[in-house]
């Protein structure tokens, strides 16, 4: 059974930092690209960024570019989202998702972790 478990969310002041983790199990982690999404209250799901299966490349939404960094440790089956210079607009539930390198959509999703940024 595939599981993606996010952790590291919480309450932080504007300008602060948080690091989210997403631990994967039940899949061959090293062949999956990993995505981060977020969903703010009353809004649709927003793509945050993606790291390739090898970790050699990452892409980000314009809204987080330069502030957020995605990394992964294939030996630990874990992907990370380092969030710096947080803004109140970053408040959302953050989800990780796994996309097989040959898939056209995300195959597995985590349950999400809440990030709240106070002004």
C-alpha cells in the first residue's frame, strides 16, 4: 500500500521559514517525480513545484520562485519543501504527490499538512 505522509506544518510569522517533509512508502520512490501542491481556504488547488525522480531538476510556480526550494533524499524516500520568507498568502494546506516518471498525472497523494503564516 502506497503512503505519502507530510509533516512539518505549523504556525509561523511572516518572514519566517518552515521545512515540510513528505515520507513515501510502498513504492519505488526513485522512479517518481514528486510534486507539491497547496490549497488555501475557499480556493482551488495550486501547483507549488516539482522535483524530478533523479533530483537533478526542479520547477516552481512563479508565486514561490526564489523563496521555496524542493529537494529529495532517495535513500530516505523523502522529499522536502523548504519555505523561506513566508507570507500570509502562503497559508494553505500543503500536499505532496507522486508521479511516475512515465505518467501524465499524479498517481498518489498525501493527506496534507497545514501551514499558517501570521502577519
